[in-house]
C-alpha cells in the first residue's frame, strides 16, 4: 500500500553554553560535550562530524588567540540540525574559513587543514563579531533516519 511516509518527530530544541579553559585540554572536553548532548537527546545530526569540527574550532581558538581567559562553547540542537559556536577574545576573523586558501595545504604538515574540513563537511559556517571578540560557527543538518547507523 502506498501512502505518506512516516517521519521521525523533530528533535526538541536545546542549547548549552559552557566556558572551557584556554588550553589544549579543552579539545577533548568539547568533543565529549557535543557527543553527550547529541546522544542524550537522541539528536539526528552526525555526531562524528560534529565532534571533529568542534575539535577543529576549539583547537584553532586555543592556538590562534592570545590570553589565558576561557573560550566558550555554544551548542544549539534544533529540529533542522545543530549549530556549534566557539567564542574567543580575538576580534580578528579566522583565516580562510569562508573562502578557499590560495593553493593546496601541504600534505606533509600537521596543521593547516582545520578550516578546510569545516568548510567541506558543514552545511554552512562563518564568524561574527561579539562584544568580547568573535564567534566562529558551523551548522550540520539532521541525518535522515534511513541513513543513520544502527
């Protein structure tokens, strides 16, 4: 029998805002927070991609901003997907987040591919000024139920 397909009910909206230390120790903490939030609410955004891109944003904030003040992780879960923001005290925009860099990244270097990953794997990304610096963000859409792993 043909008929309308049953759809998953949209996930409830939820958000978190948490201060993280301005050290590399913030990276695994941020990954764990995103993983836990997506799992607890059974949100259908791609958790692996969300963790990876969050780690890139946090690592960039730690590495490329001066000072010892905390950085801030903001996670919003919406029925349409999730948005992750990392706030840092530096008002300067992040390198080549919204436009490709000149040339290809050096395959032998350990650094230089984070913003490329964010551009390639997110549905959208960007940055905006804040009162205390800037926020760098990415969005991921929900993953259809038939494409989610069991």
